[in-house]
């Protein structure tokens, strides 16, 4: 049992900055993309029956929903104190969330309501959607919007299919989607024939609201999202791999798991057939201030996820051999994508390769008080920038509108 004084000591020891251990998540129906910097021998560290590791979760207080045989702590991040035993971040937030998130945020949100990850697949995954709140509540869960950003540092290769089918072609009818579901056991049910694929671009992003179909392509994706693991797969075959019906109805009430009308009604129909889909859902980075103003001070900072009430994210670049102090309006988790130095007094470095079970110096959590006071960041390289992705939970007052 963690007590409040223990958490106060932990926060004080790091000046409000906590070091986190890597959190790896396998998926039995995926094909690892091999860009997470996890050692090739460790891609199936959970066992081949569990599937390959193609996700790394950040600052997570959310259990992975991977079915029978899933360890109790799968998907949960651990805090690594300077001394003593590691602690679940979820336990720390449950015991004293106001010390991490601020009293107002903890009162409003009741926790760290964010799941953020790197998603890394060799090819495309099935056309699927994440339920809206009204449908997720029927199975005791939350609806799930998610955002994408494609960090160049983690995308040295395109892998097999760097395009994502999103939504449905304008003019598509519900009867056409119904026929796809009726043809589930005939191999490829043809759902992507009703969709449109968009080429993915490094350094850009997308916002995918609940109820929108999408079949993520093969660029490694940085994904801030609501802390829920609900989904429904609408595509029966991808690259010769069969998708079981159970993955369509995983988060559908038992009495509706053969009800095609109910399943189709889970889709946000207007959002899927929006003729301006790309214009409405594609996001480009938005500088916090013009780079011409910030670069003389040693850094660049841009919003890469914004315009939603659910979450936001920034990319911070500290120039070589520069030291900056950067403040933020809310607590955040972070992952380094390039460089080395110090962050709030803690050594940080971007790994070239990680062995399963080893700790790293590339992931941290910054409390609300430390963020507001400003964190001192030093880039100790003579040539490389120090690049950080920062993920914020709901209600960051500084996050811009679309």
C-alpha cells in the first residue's frame, strides 16, 4: 500500500519529474513493425501464443484488454524511484493524484484519463472503429477517440503499406456495409472497397473520432487517445490473415453480437461519409510561437495534437549544446525520440536498442506543479537535437483550437 508521504518524497526527490519504465504490449492479431527499438530476439518475449510486441504504452494507468492469459499489469506503466521498489503509476495516481495532476484536474477527471502509445505494425491492420460513449457504456467502458502523429525519428522505413483507409466513400449506403458483414466468412469481405486510402506523411497527423472506420497503415504512429481499449474490427481479412468475428463483437453486448443493424449503428455515419474527410481530420503541426522567436533561445516547440477536449501533445526540440527552461499548463508524460542530456536534473537519452525487461532513460512523467514552474532541459550533444514528445490529458488550457 502506497501512502501519501511516500509519494511526496518520490516527487520531491526528482523535482516533480518521475522516471518511467518501458511498457510493452503484444497483440496476437498483429505483425510487429520492428521499429520500437526493441531487440529482435525480444519481439515475442511474452510467448508466441500472445503475439508479437508492436506497441509501447506511455504514462499508462490503463490495463491492456488482450483476453484470457493477459497479465494483471499488462499495459500499466511503472515508476522507477531513485531507490527502492518500482511502483505502478496507477497506484500513485489513485493514492495522491492531486500531487501529480493538480487538485482541480484530479477533482474534475478522477484520474489520468489518457492512454498514449507508439503503434508499430509491419503492414495495415483491419478496418475498424472505436465505439462512442453511448455504445461503450453498454459494456461498461468509455468511448475512444484517438490522434496520430508520425515521428520521423521512429520511421526510418515505410514498411509494407504506408497508407491508411479512413471513413467511407461519400454515397456509401448502410446496405453495402451490411453486405460486407454478411460476407464475413467468405474471406475478404470487401469493406475497404467502400473506403479511401490516404498516404501517410512523416511529421503530420490525424484526428479519428469515435465511430469512424480506419485501417492504420504501416508508419509507426504516436497515438494520444482516451484511456479505453474498445474496438470493433469491420474487415474480415488483411494480407491473408483472417480476422475472427469475435474481434468485431468484442465490445458489443451479448444480445447484439449477431445484430447487424446494431453493429452498423455504432458507426458515426455522417463523419464516415463526410466528403471533406481529409480536410476535417488531417492535422499539421502548429508552432507554439514562431520558430524565428524561439530558436535564438535554443529551442523549437510545436503542437502536434490539438483541437480536442480529450488530449493534446507537443513536440519540443532543444538545439545542440543549449539549455532551456520550458513551462506548461498541465502535467504530462513524455518520450524522447532523439538526443541526450538532462531533463529536470534527470539524465535522459534515446536508446538505440532495448532488451525486454531493461530500463531506459527515455520516458518521464512531469507533475503539474513542476510543469507550471518550468523544467530545465539541457542538450549535451554537440550535433544532435534533443527531441521530446509530450502528451497531456484532458483540459490543457494552453492547447489551441483547430
